[in-house]
């Protein structure tokens, strides 16, 4: 590892899937997993497409993996050279984070295979790979390069009716089973040498076979240009894919690489945190920023980021509250155009949220817990598989995690407060806010005796405790949703007719009156000695240690939550819950309150979610627990490089990159260590540097202006950039 | 089997526990399981005491089994003669239902052992056993008769600090671990012959060893008189037990037997249903009436009947809603003094119900789901053990089966309406009704928008579906509870000051006003084509067949309910739910409604509870489905003789007698087949005899008068007795 490289030496098939995640190249449109070119299924090779979903039978809906157009298998004198099939003499692979380039270098006997591969940040449909074969002795080199159908699918297959085309540019296209979306992949090879060529078309895909007799010491270079388009992007995706390849081939690999690198440099200019501190954390913070930027939807106007980015099909490729609460801040403070895309995704998918609420008999907007295209709910009623019986288990994530709508409203408000830009409200955000508030009005209960508003049968951020009442986080975020709805009057004070028209349009007059009275009546948190009770009855649960609960596990993969889980009947929680509330709304709590709750909840938290450590780190900075803050920062930033995230929930594989932690790492550094706050578009700092860091320098954009933030142990400065 | 005898020939240790239940002798104070005198632990021998509970460590609280004072082991020429240890040449055992006498007849080589044994209906502390040993050849007979400590305990041991006494009367006493209740057992032997005697006192108990050389053909008779008293019954239970034995021994076995038989004759005079029909059903109906009468608390003023009677410690010896809904009617219509005791138990345990409500943050009376002494809740938060992991599972029976309070109010009202006697209301029943209504007022929710009252997070009679909202049965029974509370005004119209004083005493003025407005606002049932939806969302559950669900079982003992159970996510229900409502309040539904709901729900019902078949039978009579009614009657009446009840719920043994089915058999015959109804103390009939029955004759008592009911295919008659 260097300051900008992650990589590893040696090969073990057991690590192949995890390495495919670590060494991912992505550009928002697609994610090319970091498997070597010859990878077969157990490497989990995939080109995962953003926003293209399919359902096979009654299996889970998930994103579609395109045919893999950078598949290359080589042989020398008839002996195949493929990792997994044959032990290499040496192998090295990794990722250049600065430039988003995957590299490998493998020796099979007399042949050394090197490559550099990218998914272009300059053209989101383009991938390129330059492979070099250096042959120590004379022999016959056979290279089979093409578009493979042998791709990783969790709940597939998703593509049917394949059509293959050969010629200068190979083509393979097929349609998704559910919606008939045409997915076309193309590949064009440019070789540096005369060679014999032929084509193979079959169940494995379409391939060009290149054969050449090499001299001792000869170096053979092959440049591959590949493209993926779908019928969602272009009326004729096959033609579009062919053109992308042809145009890139015309420019050549170096020009494609340069354009790609320049695009990455622009990204780093906008957001790179330059940390003068330990090398490992420098690297992991960069890796976090790389992975989060790599999956940002730069090509789309209203798209969000799945919980595992573009690293595969896990978590159904769905968008969770992670987007608003964990991923959004970095973009919001550094690349607001991407923040807008994430939020416009929610505006665009309001119809899905209205429909989900109606399905449950509610009014307003109940956003999907696992949102797919159009806001379709990807979360099923049976979202965990029991390890003991292999049966799906009824979970209530879909029904009860109602805080998602309030989280979205919170993010819209954050956007407005940091940027000072009300355009998202003008473009439908106002409607989202009112419909979310309306959902909660229709979900609210009062006791027959008493006037307080309660939210019963919910799940808070801590998913291990299902179907609880008056979760402190949920109740307060709903309160904030109501406040934000009422705030629209002030935001549009200069054009009062606008809000009036909207209310009329939504038939909202009665709801507005109800909102005005309800906003003060939401049940506040119960407390014991300054500690907020996470939900009604939480303090009455068994109060045992995390170790005690862990010792009760009978299978390392078993699910901890729900009535059958080891954590369910105890005070052990999956992730920050009360503390998330305090991290999101720090001004509503005193240092003493935060400290008391931190001290109570942190030891009771499994941190079984990548959404946990960063919230504890942010609040630890606030109360000066800098040792803990640093430890949690290390954990958060290191998750995709060092590892340590959960790979299994029950029997369900949940591996992949962790955009929420990636965003969390930025938040801890910028909002925690530097203490960055923006109020009415004006930034301020309250630095809390851990001992391990000498300085932090990073750019931000807020209130439409760019600044350079510098923090040292002597304090901080905010300079116009 | 004869018309009044159940029994069996041959011996198989595998059946010993089940036979111990079938051949139970009980008298309301104690239940002597039908194991032979020499029984060791695997026969589950026990003298289960009513109303005496103990908890060992953190195991479940359960009734205490007394030391067994009718334990006899015999040997001939040194060879032991004990079932289970040695295969007998012949064996027969059984129960004379008419007289409540257990009998056995066993041949071990040259010796034949016969006995007749009883728990006295004339003196509830007394047991007696007359054993005869007939010896074909000369030899030495050794009889070891005493009080055994080797008794069946599920969650024991419960007795500590044993004290033994020998002499003419053997004594063994000990104290319960939790509350220090002294339990004393005594035994006195009367022998018909001179013999050598010595005593053995040890860890097994205290025994008298009788040795005698017998002549060929000699018949040796031993009469044993035993007694159990506890410090709950007498200040000096040891002395009391000794006296009971001495007095009985003075009278002799025949006089004790006669007094016992006379007491049973009185019971039969009050309640026997004489059914001219198939012999098997004649017998099973008698067995049902026997078992229900055997556990009736004739000795106590305010005691109820546990869900498994006095047949052991299963179901924690707790009192369920079974008492009010299933057991009460037979007593109410035939022996109202016992009905009063059952209901006074609820009046006496009101403090426990107030305390339980307060624990959950509610007002009023929330009766225990599994009520033990003083109304203590025996139901734990973890009431099922998972067969796959052997872990206790969080269940919500304790928290959510709120219908129990309404069931009790319903029973109080039934008592009043059938007897015309308001004395129970005067003795505290009025307070129970008001506190139950108050509980529901405090548990009621309204949506923020809307005025209807909803009961969310409940469990109805069908326990497989936990934490549902607006269970039709629960909502309607709560409505009836409210109506009954308001009805008190009319019941005490002649003494208006009484209710006013009570309201003042209970600070009830505001609640009363709320009741008056709430009674009309409870959410009524949702319907689809005349079929009532069991709870909100029930119709949206998977609609598959009972067989489909059964095929999903992976272990025959696994629990069907809850989120992990095979039935939970489907429309398959454990037991009658909507149909129970229709059976209890038949006047609120038309024949068409009942028929439509019967047709929908019956095929979706597992009948996995003994509380199910009888409700379906009652409603089947109403709509003329007589074939089904007869089949369900057979199942209900046969449960303790023919068998077929569930023995396991998860890993928990739930075998024992089924008082609820026993009561159900009476209900089907009297209320279903004869169509008996009592309104304002006046009986009427609406006979619906199945083809299998020629006539039914039975006594009832209502409105303070006795009647003889006769029903034939020509109609029915009601004659003053």
C-alpha cells in the first residue's frame, strides 16, 4: 500500500469475492467488480447497473448485472492461465484510488499478465482495459476476449433472449425478464500486433480468439474498449454501445485514461480531505472518499446511491435512509449537484411513497425502506432467513421503519440550510414534505384519555428491537418533519400564493390546521437520570453485556434481532439510535446530555451496522471523548479496506462496499474533528483534533461559495478558495 | 369399557403418563394421578394440590405436588412385584366414573394384586385405598406402604426440610421453597391379619414394612387411609392430617367409600346428561362430566379450576379464560354454587389484576393470562421453547391477550342473567366490572384523525397471530364489557346510592362519562362478503390450506405460532376466534352470518387447542350443520378418553385432562343439541338433535328453580324437577 494505492500480493480464492468489492471501479452508472479478467462465477465478477432492477419469479428484486464485456482468458502453448484454475507464480492486484484504476500483475510460468482497467468517469458507459502479456520464451499465445454471460447473480437469472454479434465490435444483448429492458454490452479490441482471429459464440457469451506465436521476451499489448447501454438510456442501446466502443477505440487507451483521470482530479479538487496524520488512516480516508464518489450518480439528474453502492446485488441494490443521513453530507458540503440528484430521486419517487402509504391504509407519503426504481419497495415481509431452519422470517422493517419519510424531510431541510437554495422545494420538495407530514398525521395515535401523540409499532434505527412504541429518534424526527412542513410558510414568505396553491392542490387545509396543533403534542422522550429511553419499555429489558449476548449465539451467522434473536429481549442494540438523534440534531442537546447518553448506550451497542460507529464518533467529538472518536474513525474509514463489516445477516449475504461508512468517515473528519457547521450558508468551525492528527485541509462549498478549511492544533481557518 | 367404566388391559410403560391422566381421581382439593401404587417417577405419580404454588429458582411457578401417601411396593419371597420393573402376567386398570374409584388388578406370578382407590368427595383431604393380595402358593409377602418423596415434578423440587414421623400413623411434612407453606401427608394402614411390622425412613420417604407368611390361596387385605393438609388449610396441618387418617380408619374403608359414592351421586343428580345414543359417546360424555366435576372447588369459597384441572403441573396449574368461557356454563346451569366460587376467585384476585395493569402502565384491572394464587401472573415473557435452538422464545400472551378481563365480565353477566342473582355484583363483582372497563379505557387508542376507538397490539383467541390490531372478538367483548359496566345502573336501579358510592370510592366519575361516550365508538369488524376479518390485515395473509402449513413443519413438536411459526404468516388459525364470538353472543348474528363465517374459518382452523371444537360445534348446531356438530362433539367429549389433544407446545409438555373440552361437551349437548337458552331466569329450548341421538334428558337449575329437560326428535320439554 502506498498513500493512494490499496492492493495485495498473492492469491487465495477464498478472498476473491471480498477483493472484488475492495478493488471496485465504478462511475455512478455501473460498477465493475475488482475481479481479474479471467474470473469465473466464484469470484463474483459483475458489472452492476445502477437503477436497472429485475425480479425472477418470487425471488428478491435486485439490480441487474450486465454481460461482462471485459472478460479475457489466455493460454500459452495451450496451457490456460487463469487464477482459480492454476496457481500463479506471483500475483498482485489492487486499485489506484486517485485515478480509479484497477491493476493486476500475474505470472503464470513464462508469461506475465499485467493490466490497467477503468470504468470511465468521463463517459459513464465506457470501460477500458489495457492488458500486456510479456512472454519470457517463445510459444503460442491464445487470448480469448469477449463478453461473458457467466456472471454473478444472487437471485437471477435476469437476462433472457440473448443476441450476439461478431465483427470488429462484439455485441451481446438481452432483455430483463420482468420489464423487458434491453441491456447491450459491446467490446472492441485493439491489438498491437498481427494475429489470427476467430469468433466463438455460445452459451458462455461471445468471444474473439486471438492467436499469436511470440518470440522470447516479446510483449504483446491488447486494448479493450467496452460499453454498456440499456434501453432506459437510449432508444437503440446496441448501436449506442457499439458507438461508445468505436469512438473510444479511435481515441486510444491513453486518451481515454487521461480523460478519466482528469475527471477524478476534478472530484478530488472538490472534496479531498488532506489529513496530516498516520499513513494508514490517510489511506483509508481516501479509500472512503474514492468509494463514495465512485458510486455517485453524476450521469443522472434524479438518482440515488444503493446501500452497497455499485459493488453488486446485495441489499437488493436498494436505496435506504443511508442516502439521506450518511451519504448526503459529503456531497452536500462539497458537490451540491450530486446532493441534488440524491434528493431529486426522492422527489421523483413520491408516487411510490404515496402508493406504499395507501397500501397500508395510510395517507401521505410512506417512503420505501428499500427503495428501487420509481420508489418501489424492495423490502419484503420476510427479510431475514433463519440459519437454523433455513426459513424466511417475518420481519417488520418494511412495515415499521417509518422514520424513513422523516429522514428524507430532514435531508431536504439540511440541503436548504447549508446551500441557502430553495430550488428543491420549488421542484417538488415542498410536496414531499407535506405528504410525509400527512403520512405521520394519519399514522398518529392518541390514547382515549390524553392528548399526546404517540407513534406505536415502529422500528427505530436499532433494528434489533422490532415493533416498539415511541422510539425517541422516530418521534423527534417526525416532530422535525412537522416543523419543516410549517416552515415552508416562512421559506416561501415572498410568494405566499405558492404554498396556498399547493395546499389547495393537495386538499391540505385540514391537515395544515392539524399539523399546527400536533407539532407540540408529540410524546417526548422518557428519561432516567438524563438518559433517554430508546423506546417505551427499553429500560425494562434485560441489561446484560454485549459479551453475554454474544456468548448466547449458537451460529456465527444467526440474526441477532427480533423475538428469536439473542439481542431482542435485551438492551443490546444493533446501532446508534438515541445517539443518532443527538448527532443529527446536536443543537437540541447539551454536552452533558450527550455525554450521559453516550456513556449509557455505547457499551450496549453491537455496532452491527456500518451506520453506527460514525454517529458515536460525531457525538464523541462533541463531548471531547477524542480517544473513542479516533478509534471509531479508524473503524469507519477502514471498513472497505481493512474489513470488519458483517458479511452475513442470517443466511443472506450482505457484503459489498459501505457508502454509509464512507460518508461517515468524511463526516467524522469534517463535522467532527474540524467541527464544521453551516448556518444560513455561513460556515464556522469548532475543531477537536485527535492527538493522532496534526492538521486537516479540505474544500467545501456552501451558500454557493467555495472555501478552504484548514484545521491544526492551533485552531481552524476558513478561507475563500 | 362399560357405560361407566374406562380402563385398559395390559401394560406398556410408554402409556403410563397418559393413563395417569385418564384414570385421575380428584376432588377439587387434590388430584391423585391414576398411576398404580408402586409407581416410580416415569409414571408421573403425583398428588397435585389446588391453589398451592411454588417457584424454584427462575423456573416456572407451578402447583406443588404433595408427598405421595398411597405408595405401596410389594414383594413375594423377595421378588419385587412392580409394574415397570417386572412384566406382569396380566394387568388391568381403570376408573369407575360414576363413583370416582380407580381400580387395578395385576398378576405377578402366584400373586394377584387388586385395589380400589379414591380421593374422597365427602372429605376433600382424605384418600383411601383398599388393596388385596391373593396368593396362589405359600410364601412370604412383603408390603412396603408409606409416603413417598419420589414424586413427579416438572420445575421442582418444591419441598424442602422434610420431617418424618412413624407409628400407627405415618407422617411426612415439608415446606415449599418460595413461601414456606407447610405440606403434610399422613397415612394409616389397617390390616386384616397379624404380621411383622417395621419402619423405614429415608430419602425416599417414610414407609411401614409389613411381612407375612401366607398360605396357598390366602387373601390378604390392606386398607390405607391417607390425608394431605397444608398450612393454608389449618394451623397445624400435621395434626390435621393425622386426625383425618385416624377418623377414617375408625370408620373403615366401606363407610368412607359409601360417603364418597353418595357425594358423587348428588353431583350426578345435579348435572348428569342422560343421552340415548351410541355407547361410546355416552361414555365419553360421562367421562367429560366426571373430569370436570372432579376438579371443581367444592371445598372452597373462591377458587377456580386450572386449565389442566388437577391432573398435574402442566400449564403451571394456572387459571385461564377457559374457566369463564368453557368451564363455567355447566356449573352455572347445574351447580351455581360452584359457578360462584369460580367467579369469586376473580373477585378475590382483583388486586392482582390491578397490579398487572399498573405494571404495564395502564389503569384498572388487567387479569393475568395464567392466573395463580392471588391473581399472580404465571405467564412469562418467554412462554414457548423453540425446538430447533432449545431457547425460550419471546411470546406476547402475557402482554397482549387483553380479552381475559372482558371474558370475566362476560361471565359475571352470564351468571346474573341465568341465575337472576345479583349477589356476585354485590360481593365485589361490580368493582371488577368497573375496573376491567377502566383498563380498556386506558388501553384504548384513537387515531389523530378519527373518533373510532381501536385496540392495537392484541392477541385474540387464536394465539398463532400475535400482536394484531382490532381483533374482532376482542373489540366486541370489550364493547360488551363497557355495556355491562353501564348496565350496573339498571341492575342496582333500586339502590342508586350504591353505585354512586362505588364510583366515588373508585374515583370513577370521569371514567363513567368516558364509558358512556366510548361504548358506541369501538371499531366494528371489517367484513368481506359477510365474513368478519379476524383482525386488521388477516385477509391479506397467505391463504393456504391446513395441509400446506402442516407440510411445512420440520419437527412435529415445533410451535406453529408467532413470526417464526408455520401458521403465523398464513390465514391458518389455532382455534375458533370469530366463531367463538358468534358462539358466545349468538343473538348478535344472523344464521346467514354464522354460516358464512363457519364456512370460511372452519377449514382454516387447526383446532390446535381444546377450546376450538366446541365453539364450532355450537355454531354448527345453530345453522343445522349437524353432521359437523356431531363429529366435533365426538372430538370434544372424547379428548380425555380417546385422546388426540396436543401433548407438546414447542418443547413444553402440555398433557393432562382438558376441563375446557369437558365443559364444551356439556355445552354442545345442552346448549347446542337441546338448544337451551335462559333469559331472565326462564329457560327455553330449540332442539337440534343429531341423527345419532334419540333423546337427551338432563337437570338444570336456573332462576333458583330446578328443571328436567327432555329432548327427543319430536321436540323438547322443560319440567319442574
